[in-house]
C-alpha cells in the first residue's frame, strides 16, 4: 500500500546499463556495489549468506535521522498554506517512530548570506540578502513542539560580524526556545569560502584565518548559550581541510557538542562520464557512492573523535552536490542509495546524518531532497525519503549492527541490526535493474519471521509510483506502521529465504 505522504512526482530520466562488481565486507557490514564494468546478473540468481548475532558496532543513538535545510528555504517549507506545515510534521513523525527525535540542521550555503531581521540591520552588510523572519522562527518552534525535533542553527561566519550572530542567537532563544536548540554551527563549509563562486568577504581563505574568526564568534555568543547548548563543527566539506581535523578537535573539543562534516559522492558540474564523481544512476548505486566513501570516512572521523567522547555525524550530505541532477538524484535509485548509505554509516559508528534540501535558495535547483515544493505549491515526498524510512526501520533507536556475510558478486547488499528485545531486522538491497534474487540466510539460532515487506518502483529511474507492499499505514497522525505477522520459523543454521525483486529494498524482522 502506498505511504500516505506520497505526492505526485515528475518523471524525467534515462537509465544506462547498470553493471555489477565484487562485494566487500567492512567492519561486519556488507557493502556491495556496481563498478564501471563487470558481469550482468542473470534472471534467476541465488544468493546465500550468513548472519552472526555478535554486535560489531555501537547502538544507534537517538536523533540519528535528520534533515539539513537552507535558511532561505525553511520559511517556505513550514508555511501553513498548501498543507506544507502538515506534510513536514508528518514526515518527521513517521521517521521518529523508528529512530526517535529528529535533528534538523538549518544552514547551508544560504547560512553565509543570512541575517535575522535584515531590514533592521544598518548598514546592510555586503553579500547578505536572506532575511530570517520572526514568523519563520515561531513556526520552527511550533514544529518542534509538535514533533519533539531539535535544531542545529547555522550562523553567518562569512560576513565576519559577530554582532549579527549574537542577534540571531538571542532571537532563536526568544522565538524558538532554548530547549528546542541542540547546537549552533559557526559557518558553513569554511574551506570553500572565497572559492567556487561563493560571495564572501573572505578574499584570501586559510585555516588560520578561519580559526581566528571562529574564535571571535565563539566568545561573542558564548554568554548566551547556557549550560546545555554547544557548537556543531567544523562543517568542513569533502576532503578539504581534513588534515586540520586532529588539531581542531584537540583545541576545541570542550566547546563542541557534535563533530560534523559534509560529504557528497558526486557533483552536478562534473561533465566527464568516466569520472566516478559524474552523476549517473550507475555511479549512484556503485560501491564508492553507496557505501565505501561514507562508511570509511565515518570510521576515520570516529577514531579521531573517540578520545574526546564526541558524537560524529554528516551534518550535510546527499547524493549529488550542486543541487542534484534531475534523472539521477530525484529517482527511485536515490532511495536504494539512501538506504544502503545510511545503514552503512550507522554500522560504522556514526551518530547521525542530515540529508540536505535547497531548491533554489543557494543558486542550485535542489533535485535531491527528501521533500520538495511542487509546481502547485504543495510539499511532496521524494524517493530518497523512502530510503530514509527503510533505513530507520531497520536500524531503529538502540539497534546494534551485526555481521552479515553474503556470498555473491552481484550488486546486492545486506545489513542486520539486533535489539535488546530479541528482534533482528534485516535489509536486503537489490541494486540490479532487472534481476530478481533469491537470498538464503543462515542464522546461528532459532529465528521466527514476524514480518516482511518490500519497497519498490516501476524502474530505477522512476520519480513516482514508489510502492511499499507488505504493511499498511494505520491512519493515525503519527503514521505508525502496522505489520502483518507471519508464522514461518527457521531452525538453527537452516536457511531462511527472502525473495528480492530487482531494484528493491526487502526488509524482514525476525524474533529469537
């Protein structure tokens, strides 16, 4: 049955042949992916695998799931006209059913062009054009009261005016409320300021200049933070300045609440199809974009942050930077990418993710967000949201990743998370475009299959028609999922079979 949040979507894409390659097992979580060449799967492939119930990573923390929304967009998304506020509220509550309160980061490129109550700022700073309205902050407070979400709020470091940051900090405390604010972010992607066409005061950018300005901002806002609010940082993008991260953590860890980095595997401006960063469905579902980049990077950052006992999250991420690519990042393939990537991040010890939304306010079209304002003004659920939903249901708050070992060279991956209530949730993500798979899993103890469902679409390039079969939405305001219970039971080491249709996510819940 369709999820009740689904809206109409525009379909525009073409699919090149998707090829497959070897699987890779990393830190107990299987990450398989497409390469640039390799054998196609046949129509009747059979995959075998084993699940070891010994945890291989920490429990999934509260507030794992999150959105990242541009300052210039959040006001439009929480308007009550066209039902936008209601849709936003329902989308958050549905994810919160599984992973607890969401963490919404408000910032992005527009963070460097925004100020509170801009008409009252005299003289108006150069390059600052986005006005943060009192009405927007009040709507954000209402959203937090209805959902329990909390905010990370971005401050304009580019303008090099700490007084404007103090104004916004004081305004958010007054109109949003301190209890709804988790952290502040001082500057968005400072390693890119002064480059890539960013409009900024920063004529010459380097890490030392950034730290001098960051420190000035921190001392300016510190008196207004209280005992519960800290800083999310450093919000570096890609590989830029990662070599400075150990020094940054050593000097600033006491001021931090969250270690945050930004990452995108592909770029909309890459024009060479041979580049692994070129935006295509084949690359989106490949090993680098779907698992390796994010999970390997997360493990590296977690190792650096562990001595300071700080959580690590991708504070801004998505599939294709530069606003996404229509026909790639807005297709059902992005749902498979999201499920695979988010489960891999959780398995690598990440504390959370914030999937980004822009839609024009940062000069980019925003074809990658979980939500998008359509031509009629309504807020629509995009395919990548389905991947978030699947990942949230599998990992669940408190779930711990366990080892999954698939014996296959096909473009299929499997993840499993165990909870203290003796449930085991398994996701099989079949990223092949035309091959149905029969997946046989062996368990070390007696397992009873209690529910199973599938998320699919007409094709990988579909931008509408996403269907979730095997469960229904009860219709209550939270959108809680009600599942049909099954009676199939597996003896120790006997295979439990899961049918995995082409281009689909199959989720099964077992009890032991």
